[in-house]
C-alpha cells in the first residue's frame, strides 16, 4: 500500500538485551512517537528472529505502513532480511531504512549513556527524516537521468568506471545521457559529478541525504551548542564496516559525531557538504577505502580530487580548510577508524564552533560568510 502522506513504522530491537542500559530506550521511544508521520512504534528483543520478523510483517499490514525504520544493528548485517519482510508485507522492498544504533552508537559509547542516548536520538531522527523521503523503486538502486536537466556534457560517462552510460539523441541534435540500469553498480559517482544536477541515485537519493543533513543541522545556526557538531560520511564497503567492527570490539571513542552511510565516498555530493557547512556544522569528515581498495575502482580518488577543489571554495568563503577532511579507512581497520575520529573531533573542538554559528553582533556586521549563508548552495561549487 502506498499513500501520499507517509505512514512510518519504527521498530526497535534490544538485540538480546545487549543494548539494555547503554542507551535510554524510553527517550528514543518518545522521540519516535512524537515524530511527524510515525504511526506505529514497537520494540522487540530479537528483531532478526523469524517470529519477530513475522510480527513486523503483520504490523505493516495492520497499520497500513508504507515504510519502516528498523532501529537495531548494522544494515550490513540485516537490511536485506528486513527488505524481504517489507516485500512480504506488500510494500516496496526499498522502503526500509535501518538505523545502526547498536554497533555504531551503543557499543562504541557504552561508558557514557547520556552521550550515547543523545547520539542515538539524532541518528534515529535522521533515519526517520530519510524515511519520509524514500520512494518506491522498481529497479532498485541505480543512477537515473532527468533528461530535461541533462546538457549532454558527458562528465558522467567519463566518471563511470563501469562504462554503463551512453547517449541518445533528442530534438535538435541535442543528446542526453542514458544509463544501462541492468549493469549500473549504484556507486553514485556520476551523480555527484554531474554539473547540471541531472542525475540522482535511486535507493540513495539526494533528497534522502539532504533530509538527514537538515535534520542533524536543525537549530545549529542559532547556538554554539552542541559543540563540536560533526558529520561523517562513510562508504558502505570500507569505512562503514570498520566502524561496525569497532562496535563489535566495543572500542570506546568520542561520541561527538553523527554518521551517514554512502555507497561509495564518490557518492558524497559537494552540495551536501556545503549545505551542512552553511547550516552550522563545525566539521565534515568523508571516509572511504584506501587507494587500490575502492570497491568501485577509484571512486575514492575522485572523492579526494573533488573535495580538494571544494576546500578551495570553502577557503574563499572564509572557512578554515581543516573543517573538511577526507581519510581512507579499510574494512579491517577499526583501530584506524577510532584514531581518525578522535583526531578529527579533537581538531574541530580546538577550532571552536563554525563562524556560521550564533555570531556576536559585531561579527554579524563584518562577516560576509554570515550574510551570504543563504546563498551557500551547490551553485557556489558548480
Ligand atoms: S554529467 Fe549530467 S548533464 Fe552531463 S551528460 Fe551526464 S547526466 Fe547529462
Ligand atoms: S552509479 Fe556508478 S556504475 Fe552506475 S552509472 Fe553512475 S558511475 Fe556508473
């Protein structure tokens, strides 16, 4: 069942009570119940068990849910199973968002319930914001061209390592890009590279990520707290599993960062970074696999080059360039993950809040950055 107003179900998992006492579930439940469009909230002990998955199927049907947020372990472990649950319940399998509150929140901040709960609430709210923007997909993840916006420049085709983009002629000799969805690897590199914003990645759209960024940055411009506010983008194949591994090892680290998983670091659109910066984020960290290890054959190199360019833009706008960093972390490097996080959080904390955040009156008078914040959109880069 699809409806114009989202009907979101949020399902918490206590994972055999391994999260119990590490984050405050009552606060999470309250948050979920008060979120717009959330019409059903439930908590079970082992969400991954077949009986619990059956109960989720029934809850989707009984409550007319058209999308679900699973607040549990890593999507790398169980997202496919929950997509099967959605399909069995009669909704599109890509209407499932999984919020990783176990491995990447409860278990890596288990000595500090307050910080872990605060982070879990942010990550859950971000997931719900993302879920609101999800759209059913017929073909699953892959690049889609908006022909009306495509200039035919060819940047996407030169970016795509899979060689699945060609062109078709349209009126007046003009050409537009065409993606072979059956062979598209859904890395999203072409989407971030398109200078016209003519591409999007089904299953991982700009709208979904921007909803997460906007949720996290809500209110940051008006206050210097919490500080530092740090956003991390981590690629699904390399850095994100390193973070999961850190959780499995119960490695403890600073909780002052929030994470968005991306298919590849090359999917990180400069627009997302500018948007986060313009809305008061103090630092953005982009994580991908090391050179030679990128699942998508060099997506990481494209990321580094693109962000070097973006950093020049940020510098001209008045930001300290160390507020944006790109680091390589492979899947088997949980210790490096912790070291990179700790180093970045410390560095950004020392820099202090972004100049965008709650400037003093005299700073408002002189800060071109402050006055130009509304124009800080992708047009500053593209
Ligand atoms: S990069 Fe964008 S504008 Fe250029 S051909 Fe590809 S889809 Fe069209
Ligand atoms: S998403 Fe990746 S594989 Fe698919 S067309 Fe774009 S660059 Fe090529």
